[in-house]
């Protein structure tokens, strides 16, 4: 734990990782609303399906914060 008004490198990395996850989540939310409400003509179902796969991949990939076991 850091002393008052100081932050360790590990805590800073943790805060930045959390910021990154929040930004990616907000971007996915915005883009998902945009993709599902935009008409791409006859390609709309294909693009919406592809976007669902991309969003699911990012959702599973980004929060992978598991620590590696120490030996």
C-alpha cells in the first residue's frame, strides 16, 4: 500500500489498466449502438453478426488480469 500522496509503479499500472478497460468498454458500448442502428443495406445482418463476434472477443480478451503464479 502506498503512503499518502504517493503511488507505486504497480498501483499506477493497475490504475492505467482499469482506465484502459473503462475506455474500451465505453467505446464498445458506443460502437455497438451505432452499428445496430445504422443501415448497411443488404450487408446489415452480416455486419451486425461480425460486430457481435468482435465485441465478444474484446470483452473476453481485455479483462484478462489473471496473475501468473510465482515459482
